C-alpha cells in the first residue's frame, strides 16, 4: 500500500488558488466607474436625512429662515428683561424683649431703628411679566397691567443682575408704563423698525418671559393689523399675531424677520389660544417719550362727537359717492371745534392734510396732535367742501 504524501498532491490546491484570484480580478475590473457627480462620503455620525434635499432651493430657503430666527433671537434677547414684584421678608428682631420692664425705653427703640434701617433686607419675588430696554440710560417700557398695584418692582437683566426699578409714568389709555433702573454698565440698545409697512403673513418673533422662563422665543406670522374695539385699552391699533404670547410675555418685543422691533407684546385674546396682540412700536415709543419727558401723556382734543359714515348716512346726506370720512354728531360748547367753526352735521374728510378713512384712525390722529397746534381741517357741509383751521386743545383727564 502506498502512503499518502501531500507534497505529491499540490496541483489541486494551486489550481483552486489560481481560479480564485482570476475571479477576484474579474469582479474588480468589471466594477462600474464612480460618477463624477456622486457626493462625497459623509463624516461618521452625521445625519444623512438633512442631505437628501440639500440641493433643493426650497430647502436652502428654510435653512436661511432658520438662520434669521437664530440671529434675531441672539440680537434682541439681551434687551428683554424680567419684571417681578418684590416683597420684603419681615423678621422678628431678637433685640426686642416683650418681658422687659420698660419695652419702650430709648435703648430698645434705638436698637429697633438700627435693625430696621441698617440690617440687610431680604425679599421674595414673583414674576409679573417682561420689559424692553429702550435706551442705554436704563429706561424700560412695559405694559401698565404688568406693574399695576405693585409697590416695589425688581428688574432682572438677561445676565442675572437684579435692580430695583422706579416707575417714571404710566398711561392706562394705551396700557403702557415706563420704568427706570440705575446701572454702571452699558445697557444694550435695541434696533427699532416700523409697523406701518407690516403685512399680514409676514414672519415675526415674540420674545419674553412666559411663566418666568426668561428669554423664551416663539415664532409665528402677522395675522391681522389695525385691530381695535377689543376692550383692552382706550386707544387701540393692535398688530395681531399667532406667535404665542403666554402669561409673562406681556411687555416683550415683537420682532420682524430683519431683526427689528415692530411691536410690544400686550395680551392674548380671551376668545382662545393662538390670537395675540401687540402695540405698534411707533405708538409705544411716542407714549414712552411723553412719560419720560412729562410723567404723563398729553393728547390732543377737538371736542366733537363722531360716528362712522355708512352708505345709508351718505345717501341721507346726498353724498352717495362718499366712501370715507366721519360724521360730526355733536360739538361741545367752547371746545376747540366750536371755536374753529365745526358744525353738527359736518363730514370731516381731511385732517392736517391726511385723508380720514374711519373713526378709529381719526381718533388717533387727533390724540397724536400736539396741544396748541393749529390744524387745517376740510369738511363737507351741505354738499360743499369747506376749509377750517382749528387750534387743538388738551384732552381732559
């Protein structure tokens, strides 16, 4: 019998090795060439979901919108403060001995006075709402309803510094108030825009401290302009937004996509969520300047009762083509309108060179007029235009 010797049987192994190498080379050479447009491999750990539509124009627009939100939040949050009501914690003095033979002695009275005036006071605070720094001198604007019935106010800056605030003035007719803090450091100066060119559908951002959560940002769109007759204030011209304005957001800014402040958040409608209102920034700054300069707001007064000019009234006055203006239904005795020659039954169509579109606009136009200014007014009387000049008085408080 012949013994098996592996050295004598190498041929099958070599043949198998040769065919394996040949197959591998064939597969490698037959592999399709890489496309010159194929994306490079992503770094390990990167989410590929965001790159599926990275070349799509609309995806890039979304990214730019996101960058704008981040930029605007970073830019405006330093100007938004938290406003709280501070209450002093009263601690019983250990110096007072109720069993003393003479509890009203001068020594105990002196100790009590020193304890009350020289010891470090401790306070508790309760968040009321938000405020907006309007200049580096420490003036802050907020809503009147935020600070109403609060004696001692505490302002917390975004860097966690606390300052007691002084109330400079309030204006209940617009639900606005101005506070003042003293700080050795420079305070941020916000950038203000214009609410006059705002259109329904534009993106906006609300910044504030809802539920005490400082620096919270919500995003939405302008859902209405010129809102009035809401029962919030006497003079109303609100911007409506669906950006969430939760409790504590009142007094914070409403910011447009350019990062400029166009309104001051005021309230959310009682009719339901998703309907918030902001005071146009022009009105807020005008009132704030009046409060800083005078401590109160002086408003122009004409002394007339007015009503909307409806199609029925226009027909009754034989003015069927009239589509704007307000009807004077009463004139107060010795009022500026009485002295200026305005009669009951006049239709005011122009005030100080501007067309009068409706009752709400006319009220604001008169209120914003400087007291003592002589204003040209054009009226329709008996179907004819008549030009008058009226010296505006001060609205009685």
